[in-house]
C-alpha cells in the first residue's frame, strides 16, 4: 500500500512538472486568422526557346488564411488558403495542409511548399520556412502576429510578350495579421 501511494504521488508530481515545463502550443491561436503578406521575388527569367536569361524582380500582395484542423503536443495542423489576384479577381487558387512546430508564441512551418498564381497565367512555385511571431495580452489572448520567411523560387512561368519564360530565384514573404473586414474580397 505504501508503495502504491508513493507511485501515485510520483505520477502526480511528474504530471504537474511536465505540464509546466513543456511549451504550450500557441499555434492554435492562429485559427481563422488572416495575414496580409508581401511576396517580393528576384531572380532570372529563362526563355525556353532561345535559352536567353534576363534578370527580374517583382512583388505582389498575398492574403493567407489559417484554418485549424488538429494538434498534438507542440504542433498544430492547419489548412492554409492563399489568395492572390488573378485576371478574374482575387481567388484562393492554392491550398494545403501542414503541421507547424510551435513554442510559447512562435510558430514555424518547416520546408513549406507554396504556389502563387498571378495575372496572365503567371505562377511561381516555392519552398520556404516561415516564422510566425504571435503577440498576446497578459491573459494569453491573441492580439496580433507577424509573418516572415525567405525562400527559393524553384520553378514557375512568367509570360512576357507572348513567351512563357521559366523563373528561378529567391523571395521574401513578410507581413502581419489583418482584420477580415479589410480584405479586398468577400470570404465565401
């Protein structure tokens, strides 16, 4: 009986200690949050017919929505919806689900694949590892968040003068949360 009580006390003590020592997953705080981001890319266009290179740089706004799906310990799984402006207006042309790595108020997406669709059929496909810094009030309630990431444009097409050029280069993707009523489109 003494051994059973001692084991029970040890289990309770370890449980309490683990509760306080394991970082809380803050990623679920991003549920249904929107970010206004600036995608700024630079690199090279390659004409597939002639093989000629030309330098390029461009920037475009991106709206990113996080929809919480599930979590375990220090990670959360989100459905991510990227909205970009295309010829027909703002559309959610690319979505994906991915697990985050989270600490108290920081969230990382390791090796995140995204595709950005633009005007005239342009597309850039990329990889990056963003960091999302979450700000909370004294009670731990979400206030705002910033997003910053850099990465590689590893393929894509940019149409110029009727020629579909391939694009390669690097980019940054930065911004912060935005209120739903500030979006330039109506969320379905």
